[in-house]
C-alpha cells in the first residue's frame, strides 16, 4: 500500500511538472508575441477611454444649443402686420390713403404654454442623453466581458491541451515499451491535434474580441488583458438592479410623455381662446381739386370667432392618449417586476450549477483522469479509459464556460431591463456605432419650428 502511494505521488509530481512545462512554454509564446502581461485593463479604465474618445463628436453640446434656441424661439411675440391701401389715383378723383399696423395681443398665455412645451422638449433631450450614456456603458461592459470570457475559455482550453499532452507523453512510453499498438498512439495524437486546433480557434476569437473592444476608443491593438476585481461570475447583478430601481429611463420617458400631453392640452385650451388683434393707423382723405387733406387717427380691434373650430377633437385625441399612457405605465411596471424576478431566479440557478461544477465535479474529474492516467502508465487501464476520462473532463470544462456565458447574457438582459434600454442594441458587435447613429439621427430630426404638430 505504501509502495503504491509512493508511485502515485511520484507519477503525479511528474504529471504536474509536465503540465507546468507546457503551460510555461505557452505563456512564453504569448508574452513574446503580444506582451499581454504588460497591459491590464479594468472595466473602469476601458469606460474612461471609450467615453473620452466618443465625446469628440460633441453631439450633446449641439443638442443643448438647439434646445435652448427652441425655448427662446417659443417666447417670441408674433410679428406685427403693416397694411397700406389707397383709393383714387387721378388728380380729378377723391383720394383716400390708409396706413395701419396690427398686432395680435396674447392675453390668454399662448406664448407661455408654448414655452412650457419647448422646455419639456428640452427635458426629452436630457433623457435622450441619459439613454445614450447608459447604452454606452452597458455596451462597453458587454464587449469587455466578452474578452474576459474568451480569456477564461482560453485558459480552460490550455488546461485541456496540457491534459492531452500528458496523455500523449504516457502513450509514447507505452508504445515504445510495446504494450499498445501504433493505432492507439495515433488516436491519442489525433485528439491532441484537435485540442490544439480548438485552442487556436479560441485564441483567434480572443484576438477579434480584443480588437472589437479597442475599436471603441479608436484603436485596433490587442496587446492587453482585461482583469476582474474579484470573480468572473456576474455577481453584481442583483445589487445593480436594486440601485437602478429609481433610474429606469423608460419609465422616466413615460412620465415625461404624460407631462407633455398635459402641456399640449393646456396649449390647445389657450390657443382656442380668441386673442384680439389691435390695429393702429392713419387715414388721409383728399378731395378732388382741393390742395389740403384731412388726416384721421384709426384704432381698431379684431377678434376671431371660434365658432366651428375650437380644437375640440384635438382635446379628445389627447385624452385618449393619456388614458392609453396610464394603462401602458401600469402594464410595464407589472411586467417589468415579473421579468426581473424571473431573470434573477435564472441567474441564481445557473450559479448553483456553476458552483457544483467548479467546486466538485471538475476537481473530481481531474482526479479521476490523473488516477486513470497513472493506471494506464502501469498497465492497469487501457488507452480507451484514459481518453474517456479526458473527454469527460473536457466536456465539463466546456460546460463551465457555457454556464458563465449564459449567466453574463442573463445579467445584461436584467441590467438593460432594469434601466429601460434595449438589450439587443447592447449585445450587437457594432453597438457603439448604432448608438451613435441613433443619436445623430435624432439630433438632425429635431424640428426647426416651435409648436404642436
């Protein structure tokens, strides 16, 4: 028994040394080719780099200028009208010249109501800016997490590659000793080559993910490594949702729409009231054959008669919209809470599976593989047993990374839902470009006229 334990410890130390040499060689290659160890990038550093780069467009300042100009435009008085008319042009005709200036007098607060609408439109621009900031932050975090997940997947793939290398080393010894066939040796080599290919595939995916992340701050370099502060599991999801309860931008947008509809209703009420138009002018009369003229001051008031069009149907439209908006708010709040609860439950279930696999299943499978490999070296087990243990370990490592990816996907769904933004935009490879294009388009679509359309 003591002899068997001694052999087991010796073989295990040799296996560990073999894996250590292999991992050291891999790390040396990575270091020499890309200098990963020299540049570590946290999420905060990444977000700062992206924000500084994206601010070069200066779109927010433009929107602010447009909003302020619209508020000032809404407070302007209506332009006066100048009227000139004359009758009689011959020297033998009586002539009458009328010159007057008319001005509409806003006595019911139409300009004030219009200014209120413009101020609410400026508040809409502020919400648009908040949505932009939130979408940028989530999009950066998503691409940053994809790099981190690819790094973790590469690490697991390298571990599996070291496992297959240990199998190859043991197979070569058995083959040279004549205890297994050349076919068994070739089968082990085929498996090892496939692991090499998968590792290269993951390395390529990692490089592409890094370049996509670097594109966000105007570069294409991939010589950096993202690092987590604590754990690769998205453990901050529940806390993020709790702190975002009062920051749901979709609900803020609905509340602002309600204010705009109330302001529109007030505007239509005052717009329906007849503002008088005051005219001030002079009338000059000159009789035919008379050198002198008679000048008279003219003062008039014109009041529109709102008999047929009193904006009565516009009021009905606004009332119907307000009722629908109230129903929409209640429905969204109900669905919002239920969906968040479902997503958090799903993340909790994935975490339980991940802990079970990471803490118990994979360590046990690694131990089973090492014992099987040791038994194979001493002739107790066949190469099929070793390959079966290796495949089982590989499947569990792949399942581990898949659980991580699922958890991060659900985490971003929950965060996007909590903040009231579209998760499909966040998870798009060109998310930043889409977000910028949407912002630029919305800026260009701001109306140059002020009023209720």
